[in-house]
C-alpha cells in the first residue's frame, strides 16, 4: 500500500506483513526527505515506525488514547493519521507542528515536548474513563497507551506517575521504547542493567550451547527449546526492570524487538487482556534504516538543524553563543578547579561535551531531571564548588522551585546558563524561552546577566562565576555578533552604545540591542536623537543606569521575553522610585502561546525587529511629547 493512500489508521487493518514492511520503509523515506529540508527530530522518529504501525493496528484511535512522551517520536503517528499530504509544511509557519498538536488532529491528545509527562496524563485519563464506565472492572474500557522513551524514564515526574498508576491499578499500557538514548546515551540504571545482561557473552554463549544440545534430543527437542525460551524469558524478567515495575504494582513484559510488527502486535494483544497497568518493554534502534543516523554514535541524528543565513554585523560574521560559551567554559575550567558543570540530558546541545572531555570527573549529566540537577548543584555549592547548570530556557521552568528555594534561599554560588532563550522558532510554543527573565527576577539576590554579543558572554560568564551568590545568563539560539559597536562592558556596569540628547533612551536587552540600534538610527530621520544603552545586568540594575534613566523624559525597553513581569517593568519600577514622571514603553513578548516559525519572522510579527521597534517608539514618543517641542518639530 502506498503511504499517500493512507488516510487514517483503519487503512492499515488488512495489510500483510510484507505490505507493512514496505509501508514502514516509505514512512522512513518521507521523514528523512522532509526533515532534511525543514529540520526537526530525525533519529527518534525513525526508531518508532514499527511501534506506531503496531499501535494503530491494535487500538482504535482516537477512542483509545495514544500518548507520545516525548513528541520527538510522533512523526510516524502524524503520517498515519491523515497528515501525509501536509507533511512538507512540517515546522513551517502555518504548517504542521513538530510535536503532537490538538488543533491538527483528533488523534493528538496532548501537545507535549517536555519529557516525563505522558504517564501523568495517562493516569488522569484512565481514572476519568474508569469513573465514567458502567462496570469499571469489565474489559474493554477505553484504553490509554503511553509510548515513553527510555530518556523520559529518567525524569522524576514519570516515577511519581508510575507510583500512582500502580497504586490505583489503572488499566494503562506503557510502551517503554528503549533505544538507550534520549538526546544522547540515556543515564539510567534501569535500562543499563538489562542491556548488560542481553549483551553478556557468557549468557549468550551458554544459552546458545544449551539450545544446540537439547534440539538434538529425540522426540522432545523442539518442546525443550520452547521451554528454554520460557526459561530465558523468565531470567530476563527476573532482573531489575521486572522487580522495579512490579514492586510498584505495574506488570512487566519484555524485552521485545521493536522493529518486528508481528511480535509487537502479539505483545499488545496480550497487554490488552491484562486488567491493570502493564509495561511492554520494546527495544528499538534510534535512527533505524538511515545510515547517517545509525552511524552517529552520539545522538543518532536526534535532530537536524536547517542552516540559518544572517546579515553581516559590524563587519564580522556572526557566531554561536553556544559555541562561545563552550570554549570559554573549558578555559575557565582550566583556571578554576572548583568549577563543575551539570546538565539534564543536554550535554551536546548546550555545548558541554568539550568540558566533559577535558574534565570528565567535573561533568554531571543527570538525565531528564532538571529539578534534581538544580538541587544537586546546591549541594555541590554548599560543599565548596561552583556549579554551572546549563539547560534550555524552556526546561529551566521545570526547576524554578529549586532555583528559588534550594539555591536562591541559601544564597549559593550557582550559575544558571540558559541556552535557547527568547523566541526559538521551529519547535513551537513549548520551546520558546520567554519565561526565564520573569522567573529569575523573582529570585531574591540572584544576579541576572543579559549578554548582547559573544564577547559580552565571555566577560559576563567570568563575572558570574566570580560572584559568591547565585547568577544567571541567557542567550539565544540564533547566531550573535562578536561585538556591538566595538566594545564590551565590565563587571556589573551598563554600557552606553549610542550617545543621544538625553531626553530619550532605548534599552536593548540582550540580543535585542542590535535591532534597538537600528530603530534609533531610523528615528534620527524624524528628529529624535535617541541614546541606546546595553544594560548588561538587569539585577542588580547598575546604579549609573538607574540614575541616568531617572533624568530622562522617556524610556523604551526592548526584550525577547515576556513583557509582564519582565526586565523592562523591573527597571521601570526602580526608576519610578526616584522619578515617577519618566514615561516608559516596554516592548517584548505578549502573554500568549507563540506558534512555531522562523525566528526572525516571528520577531517581525511581534514588532521586535528594527522597523517594528522604530514604529512603536515613534508612536510612543509622539504621544508623550510636550506641546512646545511638538510645535518646534
């Protein structure tokens, strides 16, 4: 059957094994072709093709609920639920989301791209279905199936949900998609113990030797081989995974070849008969069927990035904030043995692998467990180290309580480095890093840095690590200028980048300094001689900055974080304590869920490019201008 003819899961029912295998290859080709052009998650989706085919043949979606944790593995699901014709629009503005999306299809129940959440969703749904059933003890109820990657099972929320699922005996089927990796090799005793047994040469040799001997036994050979299979299955189930899950009240079965559709369907049929929670342990290969992904030892081409084109800034080519952070951190590590690094399954994306290579005993990847990472860093700081916690801005939200009460309350020397801050683009609402400024500014005595160039990042990272108390730095996914107007600041001071008359000032916060400068140049044609200042540090807000702003008439702040509770409002509050007459116009991200799309295009739509900032500033300045000056103009 051709993929283009699959309009929904019901079209899979009558396919033979051969046809299913051919369809699986078509799905892989479709994913590779699209992701190669649009970017997106590749390896995890290639590994989940057969699982998805088996699920849609075994369950009645959307009556039965299929949840994917995370959405990294949901592309085959999209292709099998009527979205093949639109798949070329994947991750493009107005096109298909890179994750499950409730507005796209009735087959998508959740829009999750933060790991370790699906089991909690499953618990809630299964409990609701059970309460609504005439006879909750009878089968079949509406089934809830959660496909959970082994990386997601490193997150604490997943274990909280497992505990409650087992306690309530809810009939949830958990597909443990075990490829040994999340972004990178999975940090987990649960999967590593099983892998060691599966690959132990003594175990394999002994099993094969026994099988050869008993096959030759007259009359009972084949039956004995079958018994041997049962025995080895029992041996596999006797090790940690079975003990762990069944201690929680969740039945365990497996491991099963995750690329054998017949075997998967057989296992799922059995799981549906179990009137309680059950884990079906499935072994898959991340990047299956695509040689470049299979040969990528680190991430199996977890994701592909589409190259970005940037205009030349200040004559120097833009560079990566992440790469600059990576190199500077290694140098700092050589100079300061107390510096250690923690991350949550993001060693590669946050640029920490060179640090790990240089200082393996000072690098800690805790898996998808952001809360644990932050509190562990607090413990390290208490013991005399200076931890640097590097996590995507959006994922730092998951550990805010720990940042506030485990680090902030204790005044500990921990530096939080938030990559992918601001509008991040193609990954959509769950990945835009627009909350970190609001959050960090609510943590008392935490120093908040906002580098506007890669040279500023170097300087500010060193300043942050030298502080006794907590600090944070944020930077964007986009490439950055090496310098802005030829200079960098120092310490906890701001920097005047463009001198003006003194009546109007634009604060360009972080990466927004460059479009703020463009806006100031455009406003000059209207007769406004606007100063532009790089604050560099939001808290403690530089004294010279607050003093200067208190003597101006009008201030425009520009940030790529939420306006409400953000840096602009924070600075305005400080200035108004001295001079409440200063008028402020705060520009930034509105309180809404931004769609996926090109970063620059989204910023333009939000009015946060040079032209948009100039337009908003022009309207604000005209509205607040005194009558005498208006007549002169």
